[in-house]
C-alpha cells in the first residue's frame, strides 16, 4: 500500500485522471465472470488516495468521474456486440456507444467522490464513500428508466455462500459491505483484521442459511431449452423454419428425457425470450406443432412476440411476451414484458430524435408490471423477460409467486461477459426473494437455482441443448422480500451521515484546539 501511495502521490494533472481511469478499469475485473475480488483492495484505496490529493471539489469530481468511466467502459464493453449484429447499418455507433454511456455512468461515481473528498481522512471518508456509493446505485437503478447493471455487490455472486446476506440487505447492502472491506488497507492493521473477521462472520451466516434441509421438490421437471441461435440469423426468412424445428426437436427430446429420468413428474418445457420466430398467439399451425412436441400433461412456456392488429391488418402495437401452451395448443396464460429497453424495444422521445436505432416503425408496448402468473397445475410464476431480472426489489408484485421464471435472449451480447453478469443478477434475485429461479437463455447461460441461490443445473454459453431441473419449493419470505430496498437504504444513509458527523466533530475539535492554543 505504501508503494501505491507513493506512486499516486506523484500523479498530478492528467496523470491523476489517467490513474483514476486505470483504477476503475481494474475494479471491473471483480465483476462476473472474472470475480477477481482482490483487485478492489487496490482500486478503492487508490481512489481515496487520489481524492486526498485533490485541491478542490471540482478536481475530486473529475477523479471520481474518471474512475467510473474506466469501470464502466471495461465492465460494459459487451454492449457493443448488440450493435455489431447490424454493423452495416449502425457501424458508426461502435466507437461511441459504450464510451458515451460510461461517461454518463461516471456521474454516479463523481458525486460520491466529491462527498468523500469533503469528509475527514480515515474512517469518516470511507463511511461517506460507501454510503454515498450505494445511494448513487439506488439512483442509477431508477433514473431514466434505470440501469442497475454491475452493482458492486454482484462481485460476490460466484457462489451461493457469500451472497446469503442478500436475503437481508439485498445486493445494495452487499455493495456497502464491499466498499467498506475494500478500503480497509488504508486504515491500518486493526481495520484489516476487522475486515477479515467481518468476512468470516458473513461466511458463517451463509453456511447457517445453507445448512437446513430443503423441503422436497415439487413433482415437476423443468426442461430449459437453449437453441443457441445467433441474433443476426434469428429473423431471416430462410432461417425461421429451421430455427422453429430446432426448438421443436429439442423440446420433444427434453420432455422424453424428463419422463425417463424423473418418472412421475410433469415436464414443463421452457423456451427463451422471442425463441419462436412465429407469432404464437396468432399462428394456429405453429401452436399445433409446438403442442405436438409435448407429452400428455406437459406444458410449454415460450417467448414470442405478440401483436395487436389495426383495422388494416397491420400491427398497431407489439409486445415482448411469453405464452403458456398445453398439449392441446390452447393458450393458457400470457405475460407481456413491462420494463422495456430504451432504443432496443422503444425509442425515447419518439419523433424528436433524428435517428431511429431500432428497426420498424412500431415500438413495443409495456405490460402491467410484476405479476404472479397463474399456470395450470403449477405454482404461480413470477415471469421476468430479459433484463427485468436485474432490478432488485422490483421482481415480485403484490402477490408472491411460487417461483421466478426468467427468459432472455442474450444472443445480443455474443460470447462475452454480458451473459455472465446477467446470470449473476438473476442468482441474486433468487436469494433476495427466497424464491427458486429458472432461466432459459437463447445462447446461454441457462440455469436453475433454488431459493438460496444454489445452482441446480446449468448449460454453458454458446451450447445447444436442454437441461433438466426439478422445480424446488419456495423458501420462506426473506426480510428483503418483506421490506425491499428500505433496509439497504437505511444502512447506506447511516454510513453516510455517520461519516459526515465524525467529520464535523473533527473539525470542531480542530477549531477548539486552535482557539485554545491561541
């Protein structure tokens, strides 16, 4: 740490900003899929050292902004893959999209940096940074429809044990703990020893939550189908029938495997987001073929586009939906995605922007929000399409479902860190809500988790096939499921105000000593 301090003390001007950018980029290695957590013991102390040398709040803001820019440019690079799916039309966005988005995201690190700069060195500065960092994460998850990707607490989602605390404090609470632990090298050996004890306590808490025997799984076998269809091939006219046939064949094979390997259970086949290249709600023949792949008593839950038609028989509105089909091909349930992706599913300020990033002239419409979807012969499901699963505290509505169902088309993001980050967010939602979660992804990673976030089965990125998983029983409602974001918000506010109060106290003592000495 002394070498790092010596190096950073020599950084001035643009070199300090470059160092902050590099520290932010380094911190992104702690995110999925690398999970190199020790880098945070360098990056966050380095940020505080740079802030300690800042001569003004504007300089502190610039340092915090540079740190956030580096963190998000490297942590969100995979967004570029979605642009490359239509490179011939959107090539000009490739060098701009992620850097500009990361610049915007830097606001959420610049403000905590300024507040930390104003705090007294030592524990007060660390508490202010941790509290304001988490409160900024709250705002980031809400402002302008929200963008809570790569919340810092996600760094612990490499296994079930270290994320059990999310059942009480959510991923935001884990972010608070992460910043506090990461800054301990600046506070001396006693602080580092305290950090080790805190980690041991968290591990013991996690082990205690994982120790009880789970209730028996329900007599249901989930068949998660992963067609592994590249995004650029998905909607071509010549590939629609082969893609649909692939899903039919995998579904029939998976359902038979479920009957063979788990006799006495009911197969429930799940397709990813927009897996069907045909509009299942309107295409009777497509529904008939899909139902024919099911065994007696089976059920298909499939991602599809749903259309509402105008008088001219042209779509007046589109919905990103899932439908449940029985063996008779009749639609038993429908859910429409409610949290839509700006520029991907609708154009903000429609008609005012000079460009239109998404194809076609019809925006997707939004559904009613989180619901407990009634499914025949199954516990009610909490459907989450694509990135609806990344919003902590917003995945369950007024009625608590028996399990969470996340279907997604991560083909947009290629073989990159994006699908791993998406999976980690889904795993955290299972722990926060105390509900099992099944995830079917177009190109991966498909997986099933129990109500404590333990992985039951998974199918890797870029693989074609299906995986079988029991449907676990729901766990007891967690404190987070009852109180939502209130607990981590209060903890973050307590850390922030405690740091500010200690700062004020130190300044008053300094003024008193000065007066007394004079």
